[in-house]
C-alpha cells in the first residue's frame, strides 16, 4: 500500500517509499506521491531497459529508460528510507 518494488532481472530490486517524478520523451513531468499512482504510471516502462542510472548529491536516483523517459526517485522521506536498492552483493538504503 505504501511502497512500490521494481524487480530487475532475477537478482536486483528497488523498493520505493518516497515521491517519484516521471518525465516522458515529450518532457511532460508528473509528480506522484501515492504508491498506487507510481505503480500505475510505471506500467508504461514495463519491458523497457534501464539505459542509465544516476544519483544526485541530494540522494535522488534517476533511471533513464530505453524509450527516453526518466523516472526520478526523490529522497523525500528525511526520517526514513526513501528507497532501497538490493542486489546480489549488498543492500543500499537512501
């Protein structure tokens, strides 16, 4: 209800508990605060490939998809983890 989990291949995932912005190839920007809205919006990238992942000094994570759209996971939860990244060799909490 309060989180969205993206699973990549069999061993990596990102749990999102914070706000997300989505920008499509036309630069239309959508700010999403509710997990159910994030989940529905991310259906548009189902089957796409992440071509770039970048972090910012503020703790945000930007994922660029093969269709040119960009998902930015914001470090908007200051008292709790905004998102976590799990992969075979470890775990990162932001």
